[in-house]
C-alpha cells in the first residue's frame, strides 16, 4: 500500500479541487458562474469566466473583453450586468445545457414551477 505523504496528498487535493471547479460537459457560462460564485465567491477578477473559457469557449480570444464591454468587470458583475435574468432562486439551478458548443450565450433555464415557456 502506498504511503500517504504530504506531497502526494497535496497532489490529490489539487486534482479534487480541479474536478470540483471544472465546468460541466454542457454547462453554459452563466450557470457555471452562478455555481462557482455561490460556492467559492468572487475575487474581483474573471477567474471563473477564464476557467470556463479555457475549457469550453469556441473562440476564447475576445470573451473577457466582451464581458467587460457589457459591464461585467469581475465574475459577480458578469452575473449582475451581463446575465441579469437569472430567476430569483435560493440556490443554483441545474443547467439546461449550452445552446451551442463553445457559445457564451446562457442556456434557456426553466424556473421551477413555471412549466414550459
Ligand atoms: Zn465580483
Ligand atoms: Zn445554463
């Protein structure tokens, strides 16, 4: 049995953290930011938007610039100003799926109790 040393424990924790903060296979940018900001908070940068971009965006080049242009200068501001139509719920809703591969557009969420649009 392998011995658990501080070194390989750290590696395992880092891997676990990476898995916990990875965007879902079809998770849209908005739902990912809602989930990450609710869980880990905003540090005043685009740290989560950049994570999503690196993992999912089809054209990563201008994404953060575009978010800033629309008034989102950090992850929580992106949620307030770029994606203001999130339903008033107490916790993150499951993502309905990215509208197009690599697209930064939000999915079409169905707020609970509202049936089909
Ligand atoms: Zn913020
Ligand atoms: Zn979504």
